[in-house]
C-alpha cells in the first residue's frame, strides 16, 4: 500500500460549475499516479483552520487531480477564492477506495456531490453505467459532461423533474436494473439515498458498496471522530473506509445478509 504523504500542490484551476459547486484541479503528479478510485485527501484550506477538510478525489489523470466541492461555510468559501497558481497543502491519498477489478459491469449510483468518488471509478474502469441524481438541472448537467466520456449509459433523475426523470435515484433504479445484469452497484451520496440503493441491490442479489462521508479530524485513524458501528464491530471511516460493503454498515446484527 502506498503511504499517504503531506505535500504542496499548485492549483491549475478552481472554477464554478454550478451554483455554489466548484471544480478544483491540482498539479499533483505522484498523487495522480498512485491514488486509487474512491480515495480522498485532507486539505489544509488556510493557516486560520486547525483541521484539514476531507475532499474526495474525482479524477487522477496525466498528473492532474480533480476535486469537486460545494461551498457550505467559511472554509469552503476560502477555498473557492483560491486562484490558479496558488498552492494547497494536501495529505493523501487516504482511505481504501473502490475495487476496480470486478468482473462484469458495474452500475454507479450517485446523488449530488456523492458523484465525485464515483467519477474516479468510471475513469479507472471504463465499462460502467451511471445513475445520476440531483436537485435540479443545474446540479446534474455538469456531472453528465464529466461522466459522458467515461461511461456507457447515463440515467438521470432530478428532485424537481427539470431534467431526466422526476424523483430520486431509488425511484428509477429498479427500472435500470431491468436493463442489464450488473455485477455490482457502487453508490455515494446522502445516507438515506444509499440505504435505499443498498436495499434495492440486496433485493436483486447484487453486491453493493457504499462510500461514506463524515467530518474527519485526522484522516489517519487516530482521533476516532469518524467511528461507526458495523456488523463486524467499530470501524473508522477514514482508515477502514470510506468504502464499505453495504450490508456491513446498513444492516443490523441478526438480520438476513442476503
Ligand atoms: Fe480521525 Fe478517522 S478522522 S480516526
């Protein structure tokens, strides 16, 4: 396993792609070469912030690492003001990442910013389909552009019906599963969405992996701020995850594992 490193990366671009959503590109040759799909970095936003922020790696190609983030508070506001040529201090790559060696076709199911780690799977695996969910047209259109060159079929839902099917990814997923026999489903997004996806995957006997997101203080398995209960005991999202088997984290002890 490659050791996580602390290093400075120069910003290539930091651009708004939708309302309050930014795409950050960093020159980071070694990270781009070694990062696995679904891993993340801990970013030091500025000296005023003691804690680093975990941000998922969405793409790692040709010496450039791509990250997406939503501006939700002072920290991400500071990040959004950074310009090309500025440097950011990173710790990474961290976490286990997704298995990209699955035999058979994978379906990626993502909601909102949860699509970021799934994009890195699409980039690494190639032969995958994606089900994209978002609040409205503005929140899905840029994802479609990002995923299109990497994937086969793209299925879309929006909460307000302004693009694709009206509703949530869980409304459309059963129909998508009629279309093809998938070897695995990988999902990331709001927890309620992932639970729904995991339930449908289980009903269809399809292995499902979920990527969990939490506030993380250290990112190194030391502070325990990201601990969760799983079927096999207490685990740390930053070190044992962020990718887990859905049954492991969403099923209670004693339930049928399917
Ligand atoms: Fe510290 Fe996971 S963030 S143990």
